[in-house]
C-alpha cells in the first residue's frame, strides 16, 4: 500500500500521521507533500524519517493507492487531476468538491457505500461539525425520520488550523501580561471572548459554515431534513461542541435515544446529570469517538429531542474520518 499525505505540515496533516500510526494502517511506502514553505521539512513515522516533497504537476503520484489531501480548497482544485490521473484515490479534506454531484461525501458510520462510486477518483471528507453531528443523527434516523434540525456549534480554535491554536495561546499570555492581543487568524480577539461568525456571510444571513451543515447533512444522510445552524468560535483550544435539537416524525424518548447512541459505532454516551457527567472539550480532545450527553425531550416541541455532543475536530472531524474511509475501501477490496 503506497500512501501520500498532501499538506503534511499542517495540523490535519500531522494528525494523519498520528492516526495512521495509531490504527496500524497498512503502509508499505509513504510520501509527504507540501508547499514551498514546508518542502524539505522532515517528520518521523514508525521510526523512519520522511522529507516533505514540493507538490508539483508531475508524475509523483504514479503508483500511489491513496492520497489524503488537506492543503486547502484552492490547492485541491488545482492538483486534483494531477493526483488522480494514475488511479490514486484522493480523499480530500477541503470543501472544494463536497457538493459536486459526482463526488461522494462520506462519513463511514452513515454512508460508507457511497465511497464506492467515485467517477473522478475523489472522495470528499465533510465539514468537521457536520461529521460529528451526523454520526449522532444516523442512529436516531433509524428510529424515526428526522424532519428538522437546529444546532448551535461551539467551535475551538483548532478549526482554523495550527496557527490559530498558537494565536489563542499567545493571546491568553498577552492579555494576562497586560499587553495588546495579537489578532491575525480571527476577526477579533478570541481569548476571553466568543465570535458568532465562522467563515463568510452569505446572502441569506447564514455563514458558509452554517450552510455547509444544511447542505452536507442532506447529502450524507440522503435526507430532506432541514438544518438551521448557528456556528460560534469559542476560546477552547481543541475539540468542538454542539447543542442539537431535532424534530422527528414520531417522538423519540430519551431512553430510546440513549440506547440508540450506545449501540452506534463511533459514539460514546456520557450522560448522568445527577453526578455532573456530560461531555466537555477538555476531556474529549484526542479521542476517536463523538461523545453525547444531556439527552432529553425538547419541551418546546411535541416530537422534539435535544442533546449535547463533543468531538475532536482535528481527529474525528478531519483525519480520522478520512482514514476510516480508506479502511473501508481496503476492507471491501476497492482500492
């Protein structure tokens, strides 16, 4: 198995290396690619050092079975043909191809089979907040069709990359030292603050991040459910959280939901309000699963249910989901 990572020096690229190692992913040959800025850097994987190659329009991907790509949408669009022209399966972490009709958008716990039909050789990895939400929605959808979804996300600095994480840490130090906070990665200071905007606003008043949750949920779950989202950047370092309200065709009791979550792959239930047990970003960072708690009826809707979830944006929200897609393809002999 010959594997490539494009964007190897970024936060998700580094997470790819950790996840591939943790899961003992079968790799006979590994190639790392990056921009001019990162070309030449070396990283250790399974005791061997690998140098980052400059990503170019050449035949470097000849013989590569799977390429995990996390270098931004513009890079994905520019290099997609170069990466796939010799038969490489490109698993892309950007938003470049997610809504293209001929590119499957895959969360293995929900629609793994969609990955088998990829006319362009590309499989899209969904948005991090969408991934974590649909992992939890799918087991409920099997009980009763979900008609409407309302969600408020509380997204950590990690969602904006490694530089944003470093900036948040720097801002906390600066504020505590009585210095002006450095602001480059966000519109405002994030330390001791929340910012009710992720990505740019669209004509309907929703941000692109919020519209991703609407559109991607429908494509992944093959559903007509409407999702109204409010996405907020919060000053935690890593691991996103979401408060979710759903309306189903028939009521789902909290007990039914809890049983469905407990049986679902990729979900861990932490839900004991009496002992203050519920998921929090501080304790879910670095974990594989999406953690669910605060499961209860929605008292504003007869057919409503609400719950809280937390998950690691860089792990399950990005690298792990992509690796699980690759694992599925290998398991069915489709690479």
